[in-house]
């Protein structure tokens, strides 16, 4: 397994670690479920998709001759530490009920909800976290995002170098862009001013961005099919309250016509081109993670890059009626 195959994140919830006591007759692989994995298992949300392998807990000692000293010495008689939980296990801050982030840690920062703290300051005889606010938040956000990447690299995941790829790293150009987005923006429905009232947006069970998901589909009740028939009969006339789903990429692009856009190019990338994308929002009060609706993949006719993946990025909010509503801030089309 290569590190690039980490595109559907295990989120640090499940790891296979080269640890335990090794001898000449047995090799022990220690399987652990991290604290985040246990939390998700307790709520019925645990979905194991991939397992990553790490030799972080293994000590390598070289041996061999003076001319060839790069051979690993025999490890069969050594004792190794048992695998355990580390803060680096979490590389994706999770949103929980109420749309606030669960506590998250990097080497330099602690993140609770939208509040970021850094280091320690001495108050009286106690040590307390230095909570960042105002102008101190912007440079801190850069450090936090770099810390997320460092959490991933600190897992020391065993990977394979693709000898047939020109590049092993990813570079994106441009590295930044400017958009005018606020809490009244929903570019899928906004008028010429780019704004819309939250109460005018459909709830998640009516929103066409969710209409293709099994739990949100329009499914009027039907009877059991009669012998020899494929489909049953409708049990009644039921009004369709949700919006018509977007059936094609053309439908989506028409809905985004004349909206502001920015193109990012992968100037350097591996052949597999597996990426992990996270979205955060910063304001004067703190930093929060945005919600992402994975709308799925659409086929196209491009011979060198078949298919486009669509993500809707925004916030889950409640309108004045208490209905959960997705406020779409922008749309990501990955080609």
C-alpha cells in the first residue's frame, strides 16, 4: 500500500503497527483502534476503509561490513514498545452535533471548537493555555494547517516510491485566491447580488444537493409487485416536496454559469493523484471547519482525465423554523 492510497481517510482510527515482541519464530503485528475510532464505534459511525502500516515503533540497527554497512541487524531478540494512542493519530478534525469541531491537537496548538490556543503562559502558580484571538489568529491558522500535515507525516506510514512517476509530491498553482463570501451567500441559488435569505433556502430533505442520496430521495410508497411484474403500484398521489436532483454535469455547470470562479492546476503530481482536502473558515472570533457534501463523480468525454468529482462546501445551519439547512458557500469541481 502506498501513502497515496490514503485518499479515503481512516482518520487515524485504525492502524497496523509493527510492534510487540519479535523472536525467530513469530512476528507480531499489533492492531489498535484509537480513541477517535472508539468514539465513532460507540455512535455507530465507524467505517474502516483502509489500514495504514507504520514502523514508527521499530528501532533499526545497521550491521554489515565497512564497505556495506546498510544492512539491518537481526531484531529477533529485541523487545519493542507496545503500540499506543498519540495525538498525531487524528489528521481530520471531526465535526459533531452542533457543527462544532471536536478537540484537536498538533505539536504547537490545541484546538477546541473554534478556539485555538498555543503554548503556555504562567499565571500565578499555575500553567494555562495562551488563547489566541484577533490578529494573532491569522498566522496561527497557517501553523495549525501545517500541523495537520505534520500529524500525517509523523505517523511514519510505510509507502512505496513510484519509479515510473515524474513527481512524488503535489504542487498547486496558484496557492491562493480572493473571493467575497459571507454568511448570506449561496452561489447555487443567489441572485445578482450573490446573497440569499437563510429562510428562503430549502431544508436538507428538500435540497437538490442531497436529492441523489438514498436517505433524501423522493420515494413515494408502492405496493409489492404482482407475480410477473417488476414494479409495484403507487399507493397514492404524494406531492414531491424536494427539489429535482441534478442529473448531469451539464445541469450543474448551468446552475453555476456566470458565478465567480477560480481554477487551480496541479503543476506537479503523482500518477495516482490521490489528494485529501479539508476546508476551514476563519473570522475574528476563531476558526471553524466547513461541511462538505460529496456529490459524487460525473463522467465526461475527456480522454486524458475522465470524470469529474463535485463537492459542495458550506455550513450546516438552522433557519428561524429550526430546520437544518445547508448554506453552500462554494462548489469544488475536481477534474
